[in-house]
């Protein structure tokens, strides 16, 4: 059986007493050794030299009531027992130099010492500098039991099912807030939100949210702010600006403020958004559109917590948490000299890429329900799909035909239109068909722009130059469908949806494979 060893500070007030009546009061260090069900083999008594006489008295009293207990004196000198840095340093040095043995079981007594010392003992035990359990003692006034009571606290929280479950519930609630209460089904997206929740709670470093326009970067930034505010991680305001709207002096003034008369039209002093965000959260959407001069100022503000308003020689201080959003590939912008590499290194400590709606097919259904609820809150009319119309809409929404160029903005607008035009409390199949036709027309031009990008992604300039301009849009569209389809056969069915009806035997996969081979492409090559 392992020996029980207690490490504790001498209680210079509570352990005090030299007369006989000292046995009629609770003294935490002595009383801890009076429990019949807690046999302490060794007590490491930590104290300052000036309390040597009290340490001797306490030692003698322990020996008289618990002869099994060896009391070992350990001197710890602290000029100010209320100075956190000094106390922590002394106790840390003691723990580092102490010879902990495998055949001994350790307990840290946190009842004695200043509140600062008790906190430090807790932290050093929780961080396993003391490989021990905590033991807390208290007087038992009702029973007049001078030994009092004691409680052993094991900081291994995995042993406490109720506590562990409570932490899990809190984490799920936080993730639910970040998802705006939508029961998302997409596994990768849920894992992404889980990681963002951890970062939001544990780090104050800048966060970079990337992804296509309409993927929900602005909404997520707002939710991160709400979560941090709820958990008392910040006290200030949520301040948002779209950097694409900032140009010239107006950009400097909007972000960093200005002094009166610093430029034409500056009739009054202005604090600027960085100052407005003090102790809060600043969301810079479309950070890739920010000018190089503004980028340099922002970098200084992040590193030094100070910046110069336009027309001022006096630095202004502001501490804020930063989230940036962009649909640009900032590493390419760095190569093109339109974005500072040192600023990118500073803002992408945490880089999260939000997927577009077409990459989250499993989440389209719950987001449809969410949009219907939003419409009901705004209009006072709660609408629903019929069984047939919802099936029709979902089949289209999750197919390769649905481009979702504007992502969740497109979905929001689509549900809004159908809810507004529905003649009853149900969105009909006819309403859905009309909306699908509208969406296809809406995405026709956008789709072509995306196809050009995809050609350049999979073919070199020389290869593209060797293809007739007449064939390029068609090839680009084929590539897009292949990228958005789950299999070669699905892509073939989509691309040959009309001509396959006239054939007795349709071999869509073979037709598509041969078409791609003409340009040196393959299904596997496009989807690796």
C-alpha cells in the first residue's frame, strides 16, 4: 500500500495556539492528522523562517496525536505572500525540485495560506507539477468535532461523469449558437464548427474565414462575437466593415479615424472603427480588397495595439479581437504584390475555409426549414412545402444542375420568392417549377464565368490555345458537371439528358470518357 504524503502551507493564523485551550479549536494542519480514516505517513510542512516557532509547536502537536506521521520542515521564503508572481514562482520551484516517488500517494492541502497561495497550489496541481490530489479541510461546528471534516478532490475530471457531461452539453450549445440553431448534417461542416468553437473559447488570436461569397462568413463572425460575449471573453462591440467599399482617404478615416481638417470634408474628429472595436471584435470582410497603405497600418495596430489617425501625430491605443473574411486566395494576392505577406502571416493563425452550399448537400434541407422560419418571423406567415413540392425542390437543389452561385444568399432569395408567391399556406409543385426555371436563368451567365476558371485550372495555356474557341465553353461546362457529380455515370446522365432518350442503349459513361480523352483529360484526373 502506498504511503500517504500531504504537502501543505503552515497556517500562520489558523494554526496559531500555544496554550492548552488550543485543543478546543480547529487548527487545519493539526486537525487533518486527527482523522482515524486518514492515516498520513508524512506531512511536508511549508513555511517561512520567521514562523519557525509556530512550526515547531504544530509539529509537536502532530506527533502527540498521530505518532505515525513524520513531519518534514521545508522553508519557503516569500517577501509578499499576496504577490501572485512571487508566490507561484516559489511554489513552482519547490515542486520542480521535490523528489516525487512512485510508491507514494500525494495530497496538496489547500486550506491554509493566503488566497493567492491557494490559487497557485490549485494551478500547480491541475497542471500536474504536483502529481497529487487536492485535500480540503474545514471545521465541524455543529458536532464540536475538533478534527473537522475533509474532502479529497481528484482533478481528473474524466472521473466525474456529471461534470464531463455538463462540459459536453455546454460545448454543444456553443456549437449550436455558431450554427444559428440549424441542425446541420454535413459531417465535415460540423467538425469545422467544433474546431471554431474551441478556438473561439481558447484563443484571442486573429481568425481568417475564407470561402465563396454568400457562404456565411459575416454571419459566422457575428455568432463568434455573440459566443465570446456570452462567455465573458470580451466586453466591447461587434464592428463590421466591408473593405471593398473603402478607398483612399475614406479608407484610412473609416478604419483609423482622422483629425479635424486632415483632408477636405474632415470637419470634425473621427474615432475610426478600430477604436470603436476596443475590447470588442472587429470583422473586416473582404480583407483582400484593402489597400497596401491600410494593410501596413492594420499590421501595426495588430502588433503594437496602436495606430495613427489621419492627420495626427499622437498614437491611439486600442485592443480588439480580429476576424477577417475573404473570397480571394490571399497567397496568390501576395505573389501578385497586392497583399502584404507579413499581414497574411499575422491574420491567418487560425484559417477556416467555409464550404459553399453546393458542397453541403446534406445541409440544404435543414437550411430550407431555417429560411422558412425566417420568412415567418418577418412576414407573420408560416408556409410549408407539400410533400411532392419539397421532394421536387430538394432533388433539384442537390443535383449538379444547381450551381448555387450566391450560396446561402441564393437559397434565402429562392425561399423568399416561393413563400411570397404561394397562393396558399403550402408551396406547390407549380411554385417550385417556376422557381427552378428562374434559378437556371439566373445562373446561366454566372456558370459561364466559373467554367472559364475551371478550364485554366485543368489545362495549360498551350492546351487551351490549341482548342477552338467554339469548343471551349462546351468543354468548360463538361468539366464543371464532372466536378459537381458523384460519379462518371451521374455526370454522363446530366450531360446527355436529352440525346440519351433517343437511344435504345445509352452508354453515357463511355461517351463522356471518350469526349474527355479528346482533350487529354479523364474522370479520375478531374476528381483527384
